[in-house]
């Protein structure tokens, strides 16, 4: 059974800190001020027990009121969404209410105000744009449903039978569409995770612990992140989506940072369309909230297929370049192993504005893999004498891949020096 809206708010906030606002406007939504780990926040929770939490004129005014207060006070806003959609009886007034809320969401994002959506029920039709316009979206298995067109609409238009769960349930939103950044099994776990994010991102933590894991040269990006994060603890963002890359929030030396990394254990860490969007969105998030960006590079190429090219890999990949190039926060890049071709440029390279570029000893930078490069550069020679292929492979490695990289890499380090090197440059 779902928790009442007021109980959800109380679980989110520090005990006794909730101050309800505008209680006379609409009982289908509860709103007010409170604290999370002492941090001031604004919150509203739709109350599905009253007219299904449907949004009418008064309901919208209450949400708009608390959002404007959040923007004025510069407090993060948490939206707990659980609504049957627009109140049909109010017609265009309900639609106008959605439009005003969307505009405020967009304005709040442009002003770098943190917005968190917690989907704990249906969020369908136009309402689904609210979480999409916010910074982070949390979902709960068995409760969350996000889609523009519901099962009945799809059935009437295409004849396809699909359940609400398969269309936009929590697992689909987290792993297929990427609409949810975090997924949890219970409301209590979800709200605690929201608390953790608000606590993590509120500034410098005075107390921090050394990692429990040491950095090594293995290909597990998660192990590398654990080796540099305080206490080896981090929160992975969009963990189930585009697993060929990893985005995470962590503290290093008490400072909250964003971490981006290629995951060589999935698709060799190559960047496809979904990974490009995941990385670009996360870099934008970090820049908006003044979080330094740590980029861990282990990439051989962008995804190589006709399907990816036809769907617009160039367009999506360009978003990564744009976000790194325009971000103004501290950017530290560490090349772990290979960093090849367009992937080298896109993943926080010096040319895109990285403040510091480090590399593990043995890491390599090149236009393409040696095996492919020699087929281009020494094509005629190898065709004339195939036995010389190994000679030209070594020649390429020595003469081209191992050139002086001092203009592009500030320092080569041992894996065991990773955390110290990053901390000293934050």
C-alpha cells in the first residue's frame, strides 16, 4: 500500500522540520519547507487519495507557489509525483497549469537551482515532462509509471497491447528509456536515497575516510572509482542505463565531485547514442551545480555500426563535446589505458578545456588502434610483403603512438598515486 503524501514528506525531511504552506489552496497536493541533513529545501507531494492527485487550477497554483519560493530563496526543490493527470473537468485551466509549471521548471534549471523528481505513482501525458525537465528523477518498482501515451491510447492507435509496467514502469524507465536516474524497491529506500543526494551535494564535508580499495590496472571502472572516493563510497547515476559508461557522485577529500568513466566491461567502453546522452546530461548537471568533473578515460572508439550512424551518433556525440567545452567547473581528466580517436577528444581532453590531464604510465593516445592504423598508413608496403606487418606495427607504435605528449598530458602517474594526484588538483 502506498504511503500518504504527508508521510512521504516526513520521511524525506529531518524530523520536525516540515512547515506546510498554502494549505487552503488544494488538498490534492501538500507543499512546504523543511530541512534535509540541515539543508533547507522546498517540497511538494501530490496526494493521490484526493481526486487521484489530479491537477486542476488550485493544485497547479500551490505547486507554482512553492516553486517560486524555492527560486527566490535558492532552496533545492523536491517534487513527489503521484497524479492521475489533468483534472478533465477543468479543461484548459488544467493544461495551462501544466504549462506554467513546465516554464518554472525550465527557468529553475537555467538558474542552476537543484530540482529532484520522485515518481511514486502515475506520471502520464503532459505531466511526464515535469521530471524530464528536472535534474534527477527517482523511481520505485511497482509504483512509478512514466509515459506520454498510456496503454489504452497506444492500443487504439496502433493495436498493440502493452501493460503500463512494460511501457513506463520503473525498470523500463531506468534501463531502457533512461528517464529515471535512480531506481529503488521501496518508498522508504527511495526517499533515503533522495536525502543522501541532497546531503552529498550540499558542499564540502569536513570528515572523510580513506578508500577501502586500492587503485589497480584492471579494467573494472567501478574499482577505480571506489579507489579514489572517500570511504570507497559513491552514488552511481543512471546505473542501469548505457552501462558502457559510468556516471557517479562521490566525495574526494570531502569535496563533492562528478565522475565520468568508460566501462570497458560493456561494449569495450565505446560510446553509443545512449552513452553520449548519459555523459552529456551528467556533465551538464555537474556544471549547473558547481561540481568538479573527474573523467576516467578508457576508450577505443565511438560505436561502430550503420544503425548508430543512421540514428544520429554524430548529433548525440556532439553533445558531449558541447558540454565539456562550455562547462566552467574544474575538470580533471585521467587517461587509464587507451584513449583513441574521437573518444580521446570528447572525453574531457585538454583541447576541450580540461584543467589537468593525468595518465597512468602505459596509457596511450592515438588516432586509431595500431592494428587498424598500419592497414591505412602502410597498406601498400604490407600488400607487397605481408611478413613485414609486424615490423610496421612496431614502427607505428614507436614513432607515432609514443611521441612526446607533454602538450596534452600534464603528468604520468602510477595507479597507486591516482587518488593523491586527483586530490592535489581539486
